[in-house]
């Protein structure tokens, strides 16, 4: 003890634990105290240690003189005797609880979600695959007719690779930004100036595809019922109940009623059973196309002797280029990668890559078989919808019904991302009046003009991890039901009055699919952090491809030289 130490002062010896760079206090050395001051020293011992050991000091030996405040209590009560061992335990416990200084959060590690994730690689594979596989694969044989076997094989492989790379970029961005994540939160952290535009584009794209599903379900079921209910007798065919069943509106109502129960599932993982059932219909459809390609049933209509056309390896360049959007749209599923990332158990990039590669690989094999077999069956005479080429019989009718059931089960996979984007847009719009009022009350017009660029950069780029208020709104049951019912009613209304969305849906697909599959993944990843690596180089290539493909797709769409998705 130093010579100038007072009896009411203590000396604490500390050592540095080099394993974790923390300071571990040893037993305090208590100087001898006078009998009258012994009670005061023991009474304030815990308080003294609590303040003393909070310091983030790393010295091996520290002379800490902490004067004790005099105790002013009206009456002194006798304290129990504390042994040296108990004193050491008290000191150790106090130090353990009080020396846990605030630590720096690793911003690169993803935050944990409020609820424990329940998704698996299998459920992620099922849901992502069903988002990819749709009625669009029926147009791939026609795309091969415009590109040739070799040209089509190259384009479908490039489409699969670019789609998989875009999914990997978005999954990496989602984990680095923080979970739970969505297109809104990732866009806000990287490209905040385009946040609302991105949410609007994704919402409209998914809404258009979902509405197209209802329209296709109605058309397929009407064609199927024509085969079962009509026999050519006018009196028989004009019965009122047959006319009702043969109306497209009847089956649109039926499709909405069928998808309504599964439309209120909150998590994409809850749709794994319906997605697995949809894959059964996909397999049935692919098997039917393979059977016709190998001449098991007669593939030509009754009034056509030879329905096969010419089969070529390559087509001319303009025609090949006009079919490019079909191969791109076939692999669009990127809007659903975010809920898969949020819900995956034991979340790692390797497990996410397994989901991506399995889904894209399965879809690539399925698409290639359907395209090659369909093109081999009809050659250059294949239509945009290959089922149109087949004769009207019971087997083809069952294929049409399989498509209807498959698309009805796919409807919630388009509703879910659209609902998330709509909720984010509503959350942003609800904040606008408050922000405008706060800005007008705190700033004058000159100050606003001088500081506008600084304020916008601070609020958008320096706070990328702000909570996604749209996802918080979805936790409210009433808000969730209102958005879901509104989506169903609006989609139902459009499908009831429009039997062919035509150029409107095709334009949404040309712009929305290219934006979601190519432009956004590249743009988001390029704005994610500083530095330059190989991943950012490929992200730049993906972005440039999207910027080239979008005007090409729109040109061939508007000139009527391409078949939409």
C-alpha cells in the first residue's frame, strides 16, 4: 500500500487476460481500518466496486483511490460478518456483471428475426421452383422454332445462368443489409432514390402475372368443359346450366374461391404443400408432351395429315433476337428470394446457394425437355401455346385442366411479394404528410434549398438499416386482411372483364421481368459497400445486359414481332 494511502481508501490490483483482452480484478487489498470506520467501508463496498470496475482500463496494475462518502443514517444497524471468501465472491460477481462494456455490433452479420425461422432447403426449393415454372414454359417450343435447336439451347442456358447469378446477388445483399429483409429494405440501403419505383414495379409485375393466371385458368377450363359437355346437338348444348358452366366468368369465380384460403398465409414456407401439389401437375404436363413427341398418341388433329414442320439448328439473327425475352421471362422468380432468406433455418450462403442451384437446375432441365420435345413434335409449325397444336381429345383436355390447377396453386406465390411491396408503399405514403409538416415547421425556404442535398443523403444513405415499416404494418391482422382482400378483388375484377390482357401484360412482363431479373440485382450489389471484386464485376455485366435487353424486348413487343411470356 502506498505510504500516503488513507484508511478509507483501497488499492485494487488487476491483470490483463490476453485471451479476450479483458481486465480481470483480483482480490482487493484492504488496508487496516479503524474500528469506527470499519462499518462504513463494508457498507459502501458494493457501490464502490460497481463504479470502479466499469472503467475500460487495460493497465496491469492500477492505483484506484476512491473516497467513500460519509454515511448519514439516523441509526446504525449491525452488519453480518463477511469472510474473505465471501468478499471475493461478491467482488467477482459484481465485476462480471458490471464490466460487460458496450460492444461494437458487426454490421456485416445479419440480424435475427423476431420469430424462429422454420424454412428448410426442401421448402425453399419447392416454393422457388413453383415461382419459376408456370404457363410460360408452354411457349418455349415456339421460341425454339424461332431460334433453332442450337440457338435455343444457348439462350436457355444463358437465361438460367443469369437468373441464378441474380438470385445469389440478391441473397448476399439481403444478409448484409440485415434481416428480415424485402425489396424495400434492400433498395433503401443501396439505391434509396429508386425505392418507391422498385416497389411499384415489382407490385405491378406480380399483380399482372397473378391476374393473367386467373384469365388462363378460365380459358383452359372452358376449353376442357367444351370437350366434356358438348356433343354437337343444339338443344342439348344450349341448356342454361351448360352455358353457365361453359362461361369463362364462372371459372374465374371458382379460381378465386379456390385460392382464397391459401392467400392468407403469412409465410412463404406455409405454401410448401400447395407448391408440392402444383409440381405434380407440372410433371403430368411434361410427360404428356414427351409422349406426343415419341408418337405414342397421334399428335396431329384429325383433319391434318402431316403437322410437322422443318427443324433447323440455327435461325436468322433478327428472329433469334426477337425470342430472347421469352427465355428471360421463363426464369423470373427473384421477388420471392427475400422471404426464402428470411425464413430459412441455419441461414448460410451455402444453404441458400443450394436452394438456388437446385431450383434453377430443375427448371432448366424441365424447360429444356419441354422445348426440345415440343419442337421435335411440330418443328416450325409449333404455335406460341403448344397445346393449340394438339388434337382435341380426352388426354389433351386433361393437360389443359392440369395447367388450370397448377396456375391456381401458383397464384399465392405472386400475391405474397406484391403484398409486401404494397405495404411498403403504403408505409412511405403515410409518412409524407408528417415529413412535409416537419420540414415546413423547422426550416425556412432558403435553408431548405441550401441543405436539401445534405439532408436527403443523411436520411437515405446514412440510415440504411431503418426498420421496414411496411413489414411492421403486415403484422397487424386487420391491415394484412385488407391488403389481401383488396388484391384479390382487384385481380378478380380485371379477370372478369378482360379476356386477354394482350399488350398491357406483355409490356409489364417485358419491363418488370427484365428489371427484377437483371437490372435490380446488378444495381443493388454494385451499391453495396465500397471496394471492387469479382462479384461486382459480374454484377456490372448483369446490369448492362438488363439495360440492353429491356429496349430490345419493348421494340419487338410494340412492333408485334415477338410472342410475350
